[in-house]
């Protein structure tokens, strides 16, 4: 063994000792193992998320009406929720059901670009809805609108939390 190889070998063994163990060799999954792994992973549907957002928005609006007995507050909360749900539904349609999504399904980079396209459409629609809120909702209550908007936005985080818990439980 040459001096250079000996020094490199000592360096690798010292690094391995510092890390605690050697890295295991990479072993690709067989087709059957990959199918079993996919079956154990939780299924995530964008449409399920949109439905949950809609239900949370409707519930928040009903709760706002019960607590305040004010139709303008209830409509404001509902409009704030709609400013999230409608753009999310449009984006979900664009990513899952549109002709463009079916056309680009086999191309990862094009699908990624499609995601950014639909995210941009979603943001523009949210801005347009919020800008037009004073003309659409009579006696707009901005605090109610903001409450509906934020509450429905938190559904994303709640869904993410549920998915990570399921993934941890599945191993």
C-alpha cells in the first residue's frame, strides 16, 4: 500500500469513527418493494384539502353569525374564506384536471412550471378578490374578513401536521 493510500485510509476510518458508523450501502428497491412502500404512504388529495377549507369557512361564518348576530360579520368571514377556497379550487383543477396538466404529466420540469403558473393565477385571484371585497360585501367587516381568511389558510398547516403524523405512524 502506498503512503498516499494509507493516509487516505486512516482519514476515512477516523471520519467513520467520528460519525459513529460507516454509511450503509445503497440498495435500490425492487418493483414489489417500491409498490409496497407506495401503498404504505398516505394518499394526499388537493380536492380533499379544498373541501376541508370550504367546510371550515362555512363553519366559521356560521359561528361568526351565532356569536355576533350580525349578517355583515358572517358575510365578511365567508368572503374571507372564499378568497382562499376559490383560488385553491382553481389551482387544484389546474394541477389535476385541466388539459394542460394531462399534457404535461410525463414531463417533470414542465409540470413544475405548471405548478408555478397555477400558483401565480391563484395569487392574482386572491388579490383581485380582496381588492373587490368592499364593493361585493355590503357593510364589510375587515376584521371578520381577515379572520375567515387566516382561519382557512391554517387548514394547510393542519393538513400538513396530519400528514406528518400519519407518515410517522406508518414508519
